C-alpha cells in the first residue's frame, strides 16, 4: 500500500509542480512611471502607516475610475511609490517600497482588488495583502471602491 501511494505521488508530483509554478508571480507593470502621477504627498506622523513621501500612478482605466468618483473598472491599476523622509521633508529620501493595486474580481477576500508589495528594487516583498493592506482600505475607503486616494490627489484631473 505504501509503495502504491509513493508511485502515485511520484507520477502526479511533476504535474502539481508545473501547475503551481504556472501561477504568475506579481510584477510591477512596465512603464507605470509614464502614467498619470499624483501630487507629492508628505505624511510626517511617524505613527501613520503612510509615514513618508509618496506618489500615486494611475493607468488609463484607473484615471477613468477616479473621474467616476472612485468606481474602477476591471483591470484598473494603481501603483504607489513610497520614499523615506530626510531631515528636510521638502526633499525625497531614498525609495523604500512600492505597492500595486489591480482591480480583479477574483480577489473576493480583498474587495475585488489584488494587492502586491515590492521592495525599492521592484522585487516582490511577500507582504500579506489581507492583513497588511486591505484592513485599512476596508476601514477608510469601503465607500470608494476600497481606494483611499481620490482625484483630488492628482493635479489637472
């Protein structure tokens, strides 16, 4: 019996491995720096999760979502770059992280949004989107499609 189970595992393991490795790892969208960019936002409260300087980038679908009162279409993408605050808050410090939201109806646990975090180098950070991101989005922006920012964060919108 143990030999039969071992044979079955050996036979199906390659298929399972291929299935798992086929799941796409999240990557930052190419060219996001050319998307609509928000005004510079500085949060000096060291107790805030958003402490630091950040810029928001919205692709065309996300721009339309902001203009529609934070009602975003499937596939909308928003990228936020976070920078440290130096001694002079008027100067951006080094980049410390990047986060991405992508409207994806399959992500029921996070309000229909895929959240992904990246280090300053653009490599996945492995953050848990449900515990790290969605709690605040649910609390602060449930009535705005779980997006904390609004069109007011952008100039010339």
